[in-house]
């Protein structure tokens, strides 16, 4: 297993990960992003690709989610 501290993920790879996660959202549904409004998954994907403020926020939210998932998993495994 590789040393986790030596893993480097590029900004492009992070963008691709966020887009992949957005692609699995259901078609025809809108996602509410606070005071920004409602967006389809394709609109969010476009914003991530553009790298505008909303796109950056989506990346930040997804990374926070993945970090918390990792921490929860680590805690559960530690309790076993």
C-alpha cells in the first residue's frame, strides 16, 4: 500500500473527481446551493469546468465531504 502522505493529486484530477460525482446525480433534479439558487447537474458541471466562484465552492464542498467520510471510516475501523 502506498504511503498516503506521498500521494499528490493535481487540481485537474480533483476537478475530474468532482465532475464524476456530479454525473451520478439524477437527471431532471435541481440542486439548491444556498443563496446562489438552484442548478441542474449539468449547470454545476459547467461551473466547475469554468472555475468560477460557484465551481470552486462545489469543489470545496465535495472535498470537505470526502475528508469527513474518510474520518468517519477511520473512526469506525478504529472501534473494531
